[in-house]
């Protein structure tokens, strides 16, 4: 989306250079790679969506 519609994004997205997107399968090994570098399971979970989940649970109304 950034490559095809750069006007939709703030300049901060490219302040340190072009944004390079990874294919989704690249993320499959991210948790193991972070763990091998000493990251805790809790920190890895936060990076891989835990923070989004926490905020969603705290701010969205429960669906019944």
C-alpha cells in the first residue's frame, strides 16, 4: 500500500529509508530468532501481537 499510495502515509514511515515489506512466511521464524537472541517468551508474545490483543480486550466491548 505504501508503495502504491505514498500520499496516505506520514513522512515518518520512510524517515530512516524505504519501507521493505516481508512476506508473511518470514514471520514464522521470528519468535525462535528473538528467543535465540535472549528475548523472553513474554516479550516475544508482545511483539507478535500480544500488545494489540491486550489493547483490544481493554477497549472493545465484549460481543454477546
